[in-house]
C-alpha cells in the first residue's frame, strides 16, 4: 500500500493508504479526526470542507495521495483543545448559527475561506453567494450568514491564513 | 471506487511516458469531474497520473494579442487574474461562474476542456473565442477539438499544456446555472474579433458544445442583442432531461444569447 505523509493541524502524520482512499477517509478513519463530516459524498454539500495549503477544498473529492506533503487544516485545528474558540466558531455559537450541527464544520472552514478571499468586512450578498457550496438542512441560513459576518469582523485582519493553518 | 495505481510525474515528458506505459490510465487535473465519476464506478482507470506537480502548467499570461492559460490553472486563480480581467474580462467571467467556490479552488481549465462535459462552462468560451488548444504534440483549433459529448480530438498519450485565446474586442458569457449542480443548464458565449463573430452554446446540445451559425450570420450586420430579436433555434438535437425539455433549452439559447450580447456591448 502506498504511504502518505502530510501535516494535519500542525502535526506531521503518515499512513498507509490505498490509492483510492479519499482525504476525508484518511482524516476520519485513519486519524480519527471525525469533525470533518461526509454529507452527500458527491461534492455538493460542503460538510467535508477542510483547508489544503490554506485553501478550502471538499475532502470527499480529493485523494489522500493528492495531499502528499500538503498542510491540511480541519475544524479540530482551529482552536487549542482547552483554549478559547476561534472567533468564527465563537460567532456561530453567539449567533445560534447551527441547529443539528452536521454542516457546521464545513460551514466554518468555508467561512474562513470567504474571509481569505474577500476580507473582514462581508456584506450579506457576498456571504450568501459564497456559501453556494455548503448546504444546511435546518437553519434556513439566516443565522449562519449573521455568524459569518460577525466572525469575519472579529478575526484579526490579514492573519486569516495563519489563524486557519 | 475501484482501486488504481497513483503517479505524480514532475514533467510533461514523464507524464506522457506514464500514459504510454499504462494504456488504461487517466490524467488527473483538479479531479472534480473524474473522481465523482470513479466513485460511481462509471470509470475504472488502471492508473491516475496526477499533473499537479508538473512544472510550467499554471498561470495566465498575455502574449501579444493573445491570452495564454496554463492547463492546470485553477478556476479560482483564472477568475481573479488581473491580466485576464484587463485584457479579456468576458473570459474571466467563465471560471468565476463554474460550480461553487470549493470546486473553483480545485478545478482546472485543462481538465474541463479535456473532459468536454456537455454542461461544462469552459468549452463554450473555448469555442466561442476560437481558441487554440496546445498539447505536448500539436496545436488544435477549437472548431476541430470538440467532437461530441465527452469526446475530443485528443489522441492517446496527448496532454493539454495550455490554451491560447485571441483577445476579442467584445466578449461575454451568460449562463442559466443549475441551482443544485452548478453546471450550465444552458450557457452562451458570444464574441466579436474583427469580422470573426461567434456564438457558442453549452448545456443545450445533445452532442455537446456547438455554434449557432444563424445567430452569427444575423450579428454580422450589427453585433447587438437587437439583431437577434424574434430569432429562435429549433429544439431538434437539444438535450431533454428531468431538468429541462429540449424546447425550453432552445428557448434559453436565444434568451441567453441576447443577454450575453447586451453584456458584451455594455447595453
């Protein structure tokens, strides 16, 4: 079996995987990082979004081997285990940006990518357009949009990528 | 997904060598068309040859009166390229309209064009600007490249390295986006470069992307939405599925062509 090595949440990891092992399987089943979810498994719902070298990607549509040598960040990597939440996580909590929570990790990882590309001041239209690749079946998006706007404001400027990596 | 062997060459020559040695191999670009198809077991390549480490396949450059885009340039990067936005904004709008943000972060122009999905966006721009597809072996004119649904003039062992677009004075793309998949239910690219007028349609035809000669003829007098007023195209040869009938797609072709013209002419 091919070996793969990458950095996940700042830690060097290696594993033996089949070539067909998806990144999300590697994260969940090999590394037991189950915060990244599989919703649709067809690249549409965004529950599996993680950052690969700082850029949001659907980990159900990437092979683990494509990430050889990459820096991967999952929802578990945003805050220290017992430390304060990341500002974007805190904003989702504050604004009740979730109900069942299934889509939330992907929403938050995508939200950070929106900040990376569009900055800290986000209007509602931009957020809604940019959430095109994330589906929530509970909330009607209203509080998610509010949470992302608030979280973006509370994030340090220009350090988005550091915060996410 | 069936299993396969995985290769990561660093040069086009190595990639071509791997293709020659693995007749059932597939090239992997962004993987956002190929991996979903493999997950459904609709494709079973013996090997995947990942092009992401191959040098010299990314970037957008202006070369004289042309824009040259490397085959592995991701949609998100092409969409915000200052060179492209300055020289040919109508083309920059195409990668910006693909799928969703995460798909645009991975998908590439070369992958989209080589796959020739009948609902993909880039084929409309490539045909609609009369682009040239440059491979490791030759140059292929867009008019000769797209040969039917999911099929192209690419031969075994041929790898797209870049695509060259002549800068058109007027160019625009309009799509009716399928709300779930992000694909074009119908998309129309229009352009005018001197006497060369093109109207290319994706999403509608059952043979993939095609040109609407009757519209192009009518636009020769005046390149404006008005020139197409009252014009329609027949529904024969249009796709029909759960998302839209052939008649509806034919209707969308003329509506979107007029909208694209209005955009291209600043109207």
